[in-house]
């Protein structure tokens, strides 16, 4: 395996190669540090790189392996999204409004370290993780490896760009209304938004009133399942806790899904002004055909989104931005558009949030009634290919909010209900840009999504595709 193939091999294969002594953690970490030095000036995927710390952690991992120790990710470099804490480092949230370094690791980072991972750096995000594009006044523009004039998405845009370009094998991510699935879709990656409460958010309690969750971005399905096995589980003090899985997620990804009943729908949720681009429609139709060829029962069926879903998503999102803006050390340093979004969020009364929380279970049952008949729901991913860099530069808060709502209307509903949902690559367009679809599962049933996505990956091996300038 040459150096480039190793960079794109994925964390499960890298963990195996380190465990059997084929490569060392120092060799792999040095490879990634060299690729970051070579490409990050162009991509701006990383806000900060922990060069010396990562090499020291790699050496320690090699010593542990030499002494006979084992761990699921021993010696494997992982990047951390810059809305999660790494002890001693400022968690910037895409802004210079924060000052104090984090006192301790976030729980997700702590568990990665326990699994032996080498923390290689922190990836860029839009300010307060509020947009599906990653462009900030403080840290600049993050670019898509498939087309440097386009966004990788957001808010996990730096994580998406880093993994897609082979600067790291996996990166943590978070998803409050699509922020794992959007960069996965536009960067040609797999991205699972786990069931609410699957991964501890500590030290945060309930960002965006329960809509936000943690996960990762990877090239392949097995890597995502391995990652989730490592970080899953609640800790004391968590508000939400998902039920334990029946078996490890990696085992699900390595198994067969059986014959599934799959519903598909291109219907937009009420309250969204958008149209589905022909490329996105093609991705959906092509996936339907592949699923039928694989033996699944695939039926077109409208989703009963109702009228209250999108308003509740928007209310939590706006109020969440408002509260996060109020919590930074220097709110006066926030970008003008962010301050305007915070003011809009301040107009959402707490009573409206509480009303939405009270209605959440009933709404989740309504939209989830589909799963009484079907095992999985298939929808489009984003309605359009990755937009150009700067498309909304200089636009105000309301204009930007309305525009991006039309880009990604199929995601936020499942943050409101808590269902697991995954972005699955669906080939490349005629322009050479990644296409994607979304799979949604029953509550706490990531296992079926992993098994089905892995089957799709075997039928349509997207991990063989690499951005030309980075392969």
C-alpha cells in the first residue's frame, strides 16, 4: 500500500495495520501531518494542528502496542470538530468571541483517547455552527476538495474537507439540523446522525433544545460504525440517553440487512420554498433502482410531515443560536449576521420552545407512523450540488436563513424527532460533484441503516472515488 492509499484507507483498516505491525502510529501520523502541511493552506480544513502533541501521542501508542496492549483505535489519528473540547485548547466555534481554553476534554474526545486515538487537530466550523457553509470572518473560507470554488458544507465543513481530501481518516462532527449529513453529501462521504442520546454531549447539556447530536464523518460505512461503537453511551448527568444497541454497530455494518421494506419520497416538508435539482432527483431514482436490484421492496410513499415540524425546527434553531451567542465571552466580536440571528432567536419566546417540547412525542409518532409499515425511509439529500463559495456573502440573516432552508430541507425534521439518519453517497454528477441520498431509520435503529448502507457501498463502491487533486 503506497502512502496515498494509506491516507485514504480509513480508520478500521489503519487500526488493523497498526495492530499487526505493518505500519506504526508515528508513520501514519507523520503521513497525515505532511498532507495537512501540503494541502491545508488551500483547503483551510483545520483551524489548529497539534503537530508535536500528535507525534508524542503516536509514540506512546507505538509503545503500548509493543508492550502487548490493544485498543480499537490504538495509534489512529482522528480530527476533532471545533465545537467539541480538547483540554487546554480554546473551543472557538468559528469565532474570536471565545477566550478561555477548555478545562477538560469533551466526553466524545475522552472516549476516543481511551480507544487509543491520536488527536491530530481541530477542524473549522461556521460561526456558532449555524450555517451549512463554512466561511468566517475570523478563520476564513473552507473549500471543498472536489471543487475548490465550492463549499464543503457545514457546520462540520472542516471535518468534511479534511476526510474527503485524505488529511485524516475520520473526524468528529455534530448535527443540529443536518451538520453531519450536509458535508457528507457535498464531500462524497458517509455520515450518520445517530439516535438522540446515543453519544454523550458532555459538558454540554442539550444544545438547540435536543436537536444537536455528535457523530463523525468517514469515507466508508465500517469506519463510521467502528467510531460509533467507541464513543456511544451516556454518562452521568446526560439529559438524553438512547437504549443500548442489540449488538455492536460494526457487526451490523459487516452483516447483511435481509430483505427490507423501504419507502421513498421526494415530497418537501410543508413550509419550505425549494425545488429538487435534477441531479438530486437522479440520485434518488438511481438509488431506488439499485435497492430493487438488491432485492428490497421499495415503494413510493409520502411522509406525513404535518405543518408543525419545520416551524419547531426553526424555533429551536433560532433560540439555540440566541443562547449560544449570549454565552460567549465577547458577544460584541460576533459577526454582524450572527448578531442579527441572535436577535431573531431572542424573539422566539421560551413558551414556544416549551410548547414544541410538549408536542414532540406526538409529532414524532405522527411522522414516524411510516415505520409501522416500512423499515427505512429514503429521501433526497441536499436539493442542489455544493453551492459556490461566497454565494451568501454580505447577505443578511433572514435572507441567508431562507436561502439555506431551501438547500437542505430534508434533514432538520429528524433532529426534532431524534430518529437516526444517514447521508449515503450516490455517485458523481456530470460536473464531477458528489451526489447523496438520505436514509432514515426507526428510533434507535442505526444498525439497520449501517447494514443497508454497507450493502449499497458494496454495490456502488464510492470509497474508490477520490478528489483528483488530492489523490
